[in-house]
C-alpha cells in the first residue's frame, strides 16, 4: 500500500526531479573517480587549434567564421573536451562497438597517412608497373554503325539481313533500313563493356575479327540479327607508364598501406595474450579450463 501511495505523489513523476537525481548520481560517481579533490585539468586552446576549427567551418560554409561564430566554435570544443575526458574517467568507452570500430579506423588512417607521405623512387614505381602490367591494359575501342533485323518482327531476320547486305555491298545507298528500335545506331570509341551493355553479352567479341570499312554480317545478338559497318577498331594494348603514373602511384600506396597495417597489427599483437575459455569448436562448451592462445 505504501508503494502504491508513493506512485500517486505528483512530485515523483516530475521530470525535473528525475534529472536532478541523475545529476546527483553522476556527481557522486565523479567524486569517486576524481582523487585530486578540487584540482582542475588544463584544456589548452592553441592558435593552430583555433585555425583548425576555423578551416573546418570555412569548408562547410564557404566563408570564414565571424567573431561570434568563432567563440561558439571554441566553446563547443571546450564542452566536447570536458565531456570526452569525463566519459573516459567513467569508462564509458568500454564495450562500445561504435567507439571500438571508430578507434580502429583511426589507427588504420594513421598508417595510411604514413604511406601517403612516402614518395617512392622512380625505379620502384616502374618495377611495380611492370609487375602488374595487366592492371593497366588499355581496353579495345570500336566505332561502328549497325542495322537491326529484330527476331520479334520477322520470320527470317538473318535472311532479310543478308538480302540487304548484298544491296549495300553493291554500293547502293539506303536510308531507314532495318527495324525501328531504341538501341544506338552508332557507337564511337566504345569499349567492349559499353557495347555489351547495349547489345548483349559477347557482341563486342564478335566484332573483333570483322574487317573495317565495309558492311558485314549478320551478327547475332539477343535482339536479332545485325549488319555492322566498322569505322575503326583499336585493339587492347599495354598502357605507357607515363600515361598511368598517377594510377600506378595510388595502387602502390594502397598495397603498401595494406602491408603496413598487417605489420603494425603483428607488432602490436605481440604485446597481448589472448585467453579463450571453453572449446573453440563449440562456444557453449565451457568445461575446458582457460587456455592461453599465442597464435594470431
């Protein structure tokens, strides 16, 4: 009965009272962790720190902050730093998956910054280019025109295509031949991927052995039969180093970054012992005693 009567007291349902109780609890917890009594910690606002805050603001708003906005930026930084330090004292970062992943990313970004600051010797990049030449192949490019005889509209599209081919081969000029469709009638410097995306998988491969400068066909696609006039065909070739140097540098840095992350992890891993309890095969099996794992 006493508990029920307390629930009816309006004061106990007041949100302000709840906040006051939470604040008092946090103050009590802080007093337990703060062993230095009333001593204050230093939060130093350096000129470079102020400049960083201003530059972030300017990137976001495309203008520098005014005096009032700058003061708010500094005040917000101080607030963030105070709450951050107090959160660490309370151990609030422990067992927080988001924070753990964020800190892991920061460690990895740190390794990336180290790699990005290294400019390899020219011969190193050239050797990397030759070792990975397949990455830097210039894809084949083809320019052509096409006339479609759709299988949905004709009983014998291949035969109709051959009849028109004979007319075109005799030098006759015809307009508007073939069936109307939404496919491109002309391709300019198109890659095999671009051609196949429009005309179906494998169509570009059928163009490679065809002669240039004349109508040929019919060439089959999933849409029907095509007559094709190839204006130019540029075969795939190895790129010149100078034309892809920036890409080679990015790829080299990416591989070095991956290598550095692994070396960094292995060096740091040596300072830790991992204890696993129970059977590795069955996480529900806790009959085995705690074991020390020295491997990865």
